[in-house]
C-alpha cells in the first residue's frame, strides 16, 4: 500500500529497525497461526513471551533491569506492528510492560524491582494488572477489593475482572482499598487464596488470555506493597502508559484491514472488472486511508510529546478516542468491501473488527475519554 503522506519517513534509523524487526516477527511467528488461535480461543503466552523478551519488547520503554530503554515513539511503532498481527498480541505486550512492569519500576521497592523486572523483561515471568472489578470498571474509586493490616502482614480480599494474562501470570499487580487509601500490591500468583479462572465464550480478543482474579484471605508480607504511591494516581498513571500503546497499536490493525481491502478490490471481479475500479469502492478506500493517515499523524505527534516529557493524560485520551474509533470504522468498511469473505478467518478483517470492539471499551471506554475532553474544554466535570 502506498503511504501517500509518507508518514513513516519521520522515523529515525533505530525506529525503522524496530519496525522492521517486529514486522518480520509478526509475519513469521504470528500471522500464519493467529487465525487458528482466534478460532480455538488460545494464545501461546509461554511460547511467545521468551521470544518477545529476546527481541527486547517487554518493558522496552523502561530503563535498567534488562529493559531496552527505548524512546516512546519506538515503543509505539512496536505496538503498531504487533497489533497489525492481532490486538491480543499487542495487549500481551502492553499489559506486561505498561501495566505490570511499569508500576513496579516506577513505584516499587529495590527488592521488588530486582526480583521481578529482569525476569519479566526476558519473558520468563508473566505479569497481569488487577484494577477493574465486576461492578466497578469506569469508576475505580468505588472498588471493593480491600487490604487490611494484620500485624506486619496484609490480608487481601475481593475480586477483579477482565484481566489480560490473569490465568498465565506469575505475578499480579493488584490495586485495593486500604485504611490509607488505594495501594498497589505485588502478588505472586502461587500465594494461597489467589485464583484466576479464565473467562470463556468471548467473541472478541479470542487470541488473548482473559481472566477473573479472586482473593480469599490472601496473606501478603509488608514488603508486597508498592511503597512509592498512595491513591488512584498510581493505577491511573499505569493506564496512561497502556493507552499510549493502544493509540499506536490500533493504527496497525487499521492498516492491516485497509491493505486487505485494497488487495481484495484489485482481484475481485464483478460486472467484468475489479471492484476496486468502481467509484463507490474507491470512495470507501479513500476515506479509509484518510482515517488511517490522520490516526498515524496523531500517534506520531503524541509520541513526540511523550519523548519530550510533555504528554498529558487528556492528550492520551484524545489519541485513544480518535484512533480507536477510526480503526473500527476502517475495519467495518473493509468488511463491507470483502463482502461474504469479510466474515471468514481466511482474511484478517473480521478478527480485527471484533477485537477492536473490545479495544473501544477497555483502558477507558469511549464515553469516559469523551468526558475527559469535555472537561478539558469546559472546565466542568460531567462524571457525576
């Protein structure tokens, strides 16, 4: 597909190397199999994690502890190429690096960092992030999971839901109410009282491990708490990190759908000529490219702001709101161009389209990000 705006010309040499390396990995290790993974609702996390670690993709934007220490734009480009394979693959990397490793790196004790970060960077240990609850998604301040002190220990009770990597994780970063405010806990998943049953019958993100987490009198030592943060700013800062990866990643999903639609339109013949030669099809493709290019430019701009240390949460909300909606619109239009073939897993479109329905609502729903922008524009909060 011709990059009419030459957006990738803005990449540095190192960023292009990361792009090409991840793209090659996805082409060799993911695309030949991901349709079957999606159909069978499996994700080979234990097989892929060491390979992703070897490429330096796990916690790649963090410094030290075996992490690659790349710039933010490089991380974004990697997320884009991973999600061109599948949203589940990018979700695995995002959760590992931005939601599980980042809070330990940012708020953890030296011993927590030494114990977990090198193993997680290599892919020999997998992490998950426990914030969302069955009755409290968009309003984490109302979470019911609670940790209380018992001597020098903590006793953790409650539950979390829609947790990527949950049932394959070695460690969970869990956020809970305490008498001191919301605190984060580093919870090894073999701790007695911890369980993580997988969630079945998903029709989206099927090539991804999604679980519930349950805590039944989970006893944790005092050293399990993240010492450097109290309150919701801890988990919300992690979400900003993950959302940055999402706003880049969905550009890859959208590109994969557009490329599939263009290729199909050039070879599918109706009424004596390829359907790409009809004006209605070309109008769809043109607007699909405009949406893709606009979302690419948004991602690059926000990457530049993050690399300069100037990115704000409301700017991340803008990126997630616009780019996910653009990607979903592109996927739906691609599905229409492919006709009946658009609903089969022989093509990537229906897989990306259904995945994006989940991406639209996780890490902050479309409605929440709309209200973030509304408050930024008016100065008035509309959450309650």
